């Protein structure tokens, strides 16, 4: 997947969108739903069974994820199937979990690469 450089002064619309995505993922049940969808497409019933939550609760959170374009749906007869919108969402959640596990295990910090190293002055 191609990464786009982040400008020093990002587009205000992009900043708003990023904030919306993080707000949408700020509930643990929504993160759990995304984690389940990392494994592939699932029906609402499959997600309800996996989480052990009432269908009304799961459906409400799925609707929020859908309106934020974090997940997409397809209908097959009377069943609705959910999947992650794209690989960016998967990577975002995987990175967040990696960061949390890294902190919990007390592993040393990763150092961000210096963008100036190797540049010609």
C-alpha cells in the first residue's frame, strides 16, 4: 500500500476526517468489531455471537462504523455482511494494538526515522 507524505500544514478537511475516525474508534466495542473484521467479512449474527452482546447493541455500533466509512456492507437476501472499508483501517488498528502491547510488555521505544538522514544539503 502506498503511503502519502503528511504535509507540515495538513488540509483542514483531512484533519477533520482523521479526528472523526479516531472518535469512531474510541469505544472498545467498536475496536472489537474491527478486530473481528480483520479476520474477514462477517454477518451481523456472527458478530453478535462472537461478542456475546445483544443484536441491538452490535447493530448500533456497526451503524456508527458504517457512517464513518470504517466498514462497508453487502446484503444477501435478509442477511447483511460487514467488512473493513480498506487496508488503512486494518493497519491503523493493528498499529494501535502493537503500540499498546509494546507498552504493556515494557519493550524499548521504537525510534522514528529521521527524514533528514540521507538527504542532500
